[in-house]
C-alpha cells in the first residue's frame, strides 16, 4: 500500500509540473514547444486555459491528499527491528584496583 501510494504521488507530481508549465504565463514557451500555438483549434476558441486549469486543480488536490496520507502513514509505522531478538552485549566492568 505504501509503495503504491508513493508511486501515485510521484506520477501526480510529474503531471502537476507539466500542467503548470503548459499554461500561459512564464511557462508559455514550453507550451509552444509541445504544440501550444495550434492548440486553439483543439480546445475551442477559449484555448486550453480552462481545461489545463481543471487538470492542474485536480492534480494539486490529489498531490495534497497523497502528501497528507504519506505523512500520516510514515508517522504511524510500527517501530520494529530485525535486531529485537539479539541479546544486548554489555561491556565488562573494570576490576577495581586492589588497595595495598
């Protein structure tokens, strides 16, 4: 379960980064690199802004939920050790010097 959640978290992180970079603004140059200039015909007259905003919002919500869940699961993990059955090694006590 933990590994599946970490995998989902990483995938959503990548989608969140890509969706933010594809939006208009400072990352508009990467949107043009992936065909953003001709995307108005694909997304209609308003362009990809509303669609990308919805994708970004969904990715952000999933990212936050997985972050909180991973934090909770990490904090409440059972503290176990493979060394629990090994007896503790004690230091030998130094002999007291004989008084003369």
